[in-house]
C-alpha cells in the first residue's frame, strides 16, 4: 500500500495508546477485530486504512521499537526512530509481569457491559 504519512502514524499511535486497545492487544493473538476498530477510528480522522494495513504498521513499529530498545540496553545509542518516545510511553511499561498475564480473554469485557448490567440490577 501507499506509505504512511507522519500524521497517519501519529493517529495510529494515539489510538494504540488508548488503554482499552492496549489491553485487548496484549490479551490476544487473533486481533483482526481489534484492528478493524483501529481502522474505523482512523477513518474518523479521515485516514483510509484497512485493518491489515493497521496491523502491519503496528507490527513494524513494535518491531522497530524493540530492536532500538535492545540496542540501547546493550549500550548503543546510534539507532533511533521517529516515534520512539511515543512508543516507549506505550510499550516501555510492558514488562514481563504483563506478558505472563493469563491468556484467558474472557475477562477482557469492555467496562461498559459490566456497568450497564449493574445499573439495571440496582433498579427496582
């Protein structure tokens, strides 16, 4: 596909930095549905990308970030990337404890479901 512009990548990262999206991405491998949401949100910014493009860009950014991060850990500062700080804000906290989080994504219910339910229960 055509190259991502700086603004498009920014918008992608902004959506990705949404805690809700992050939790969903951390909790699953089959993430087509999540990237369909991401693509839909990009559309609101007037950015026309399909879920596959979003997923590919996400994977590439993540990969680039990780390679720079590990280069830094080994003392090299020569490598850099445009959105490192933004990505570090999102991915920097993803330590091992989160990676070992249970893979059971039944608990990954959007908060609005549980809230709506409890409200209904308390009425009447």
